[in-house]
C-alpha cells in the first residue's frame, strides 16, 4: 500500500495540479505538506501582505484537501539548506514511499530540489516533479539555430505553432483509497508582521480565484485591448496574486480564455488574444530564468549594462519609496502599491523607467522595493519587468526610448482621476495642470516639488548607457 506525500509550494490548489494528480493515481494514501522558511522569504524580499495571503490560502486549501481525505501539515524550516533534511525526516517518520511536487523557478529553488531528491533517495524514498507553471517544459522551445529564445515575438510564434489542444487536458481530482492517517496541523504558520496594504481586496481561495477569472472573461475580456492601459479603469483581471501562489493555474486561464474564442490564439476576439499573450509573457520570463540562470543571480541579461554607473541618493530613494517624487503619475502608482499591494501594469513600467532612467538608480533596488510590497510578487515576472524597463534585459526597451511620465500621465490618466484617487493633496488641482509638476501650483499643498528635471535627467541616462557600452568595447 503506497503512501504519497504531496509537497505544496507555489501551487496551492486542487484544480490542474499535476503533482497532486500523480500522487493520487499512484498511492493509496496521500498526505500533504507545506514548508515555510522565514529566512528564505526575507532573502527573496517577499512582502508581508503576500505572507498573510499565503496563510489565508493555506487555511482554505487545508479544508479542500480534507474533503478529499487528505490532511495538510505545515512546518517551518530554517533555510533552504535545512529544508531537504526536514522534508526527509517527515517523510521517514510518516513512512512515505513517494514525494511529489510541482517545479519552481530560480537558482536557490533548483539547488533545494536537487538536494531534496538526493536526501530522499538515500532513504529509499522516490520523488517525482512536474511542471504546472508553464505549458512547455522550460528550454523546450528553441530558435531555428537551436538557441533559447530571448525575444518575445518569435517565442510566442513558436509557442503557438507547436501548440496541441491536448496540452490543455486537465485531469479531475479523485479521492485516495484511504484517508490520511494523521490530522491536519497548520499551527506552525504564524503571521506576525504588519503591513499597510488592504488584504480585504484579496479574498483567499481557489473558488474566489476561479470566480475572478470567470467574471473577467465574461465581462471585461472583450474590451481588454482598449482598456488595459487605463489605471483608473478596472480593465485587467487582477488575478496575478492568485497566479503567483498557484491558487489558479495558467493552463486553466488559457483554457477558459480559448473556450470563449473558438480555440483561436491569433484571430477572433482581440481582447482574449491579447490577454492570453500576457499569460505567455509570464511563461517567457520563466524560460528566460531557466535558460539564462544569471538573471536569477542579480545579474543583468545585457552584459554591457554591468558597467553602468548608477547614482545613489538616499534622499531621492526615500522620496521614491514614499511616493513623493513630485511627479504625480509616478507617485500615484507607488501609493497604489503601498495601499493595495498591487500596481497597474502601465504604472509599473512608468515607475520602473523613471527610477532607472530619470533617477538613474540601479534596477535591483527597484526590483527589491516592488517585491517587498507586492502581493503578486513573482521573481521571474518582476525581474523580467524591471530588466525590460531598465533596458538591461531580454527584449528590453532600447535605452534611448525613455517614457516621459507627463505624456504617459496625459495619455493614460487624461482626467487625472487616478492621480486624485491616490494623491489627495492634489484633489483640487485643475485637470489641465495635474500631470505637470509645477512648484508654484503645488506649493499651497503638502505635495513636493519635482525632484529632478526631466530633460536633463534623460540626457544623463542616455550618456550613462553610452559610456557603459563604450567601456565594454575597449
Ligand atoms: C517593473 C515590473 C514589475 C512587475 N512585477 C510583477 C510581479 O512581481 N508579479 C507579476 O505577476 N507580474 C509583474 N509584472 C507584470 C504585470 O505588471 C502584472 O502581471 C500585471 O499588472 C498583473 O495584473 P493583472 O493580473 O490584472 O494582469 P492582466 O493584464 O489581467 O494579465 C493576466 C496575467 O498575465 C500575466 N502578465 C500580465 N502582464 C505581464 C507581464 N508584463 N509580464 C509577465 N506576466 C504578465 C500576469 O500573470 C497577469 O495576472 C511586472 C511588470 C513590470 C513592468
């Protein structure tokens, strides 16, 4: 009578969970485990709101698993170095024959898993791993020359060309033959930290996530192409926190989207095609992390950008971190993240470009700041987004194409509604002036004067990139 252990990580769901399905089909009894490492959470700069969201979701996952006769236990481990030993002790103690998990991306995670396999093997325990975050195994899709893709458009083309509808088969979860022999225990999970963002915006649970997906596809997906860039309009799905912890699977998202578009990727409903593109962007960045491990080790993709002389001003950093740069659209984006744990995609790009180009500060500081506050903090997408915005990454924006935050504000928040929502100091400023930082106009409010000159800072950034390029070619 084989006993299986399903090790939950960033896949906190029953639906479309290949590791869980394998455990259920191969073992008569299944036990589930979640292993939390506080130090690793901190090393990865994961946010407090994401931690709270994680715990809320684990509590609901426990209930769902129990209804299938599977108990969930949670344990703490000191670090990823200790984790394989701790996992193995539980597996030995519970007389487990086989451990199952879904893969995660990142250098530390890969080493952790290799060590886990080794420890388990030494104790005659089998292990099996699966991919649930991507449709294609990482590194599977290659360019004509046999290299990994580093540009999105050809990657997406190949992704669609190779697609087979069978990839979207999702197995139904079945009950194991025997219920778990021990009770669930989540007492090790404690949320002790605080944060200022509103967790109420993010109800937990798989059914909530599926409902959000269905609501978006039914009522908003049609207009996604037109409305996705307006931060004041709730025109995107806001499912990123659920994808980040695996409460919802990307395969489920693609399948439900395709069902509403006659299973077409490139024709038919423009909104759905565009939205599925975004899910593929997520997979693209996972492939980048797999094929170019240096990007998960704090390194830029573009070698020459190592030589950029980033500035470092504590005063400017403090103003940026608190949403007081004096550029209303930038500050509104930052304040949205501090209040909601989430920032609209258009503003993530505007904010990241302002930080790395106009302020000329190292993208790694911005990447860390986002991770520390986002509920959807996702190593691959956040790293990809920051490296794209700072022109250090794959498929990056050319360094001389720098968003002008004022034009971005006029184009995407024309009535200044978003700015007024997050910067109450500016609520009485006339719309015609709200985008443009003006010392005299804002002086009657508590809102700061602009921290820099846009034109001069743009020239400074372009020069810094040029210098770095010349440095490498010497
Ligand atoms: C500087 C920067 C940092 C970012 N950090 C993160 C992060 O930590 N976590 C995260 O999930 N996304 C990140 N993104 C990508 C994107 O901003 C968010 O995924 C998106 O805003 C989430 O909102 P949504 O769920 O409503 O997206 P929708 O527009 O509804 O898109 C659906 C899903 O597609 C994926 N997606 C959308 N846009 C992108 C993108 N550009 N790159 C990769 N995947 C995408 C997300 O999983 C998203 O939930 C970042 C982008 C930038 C420019």
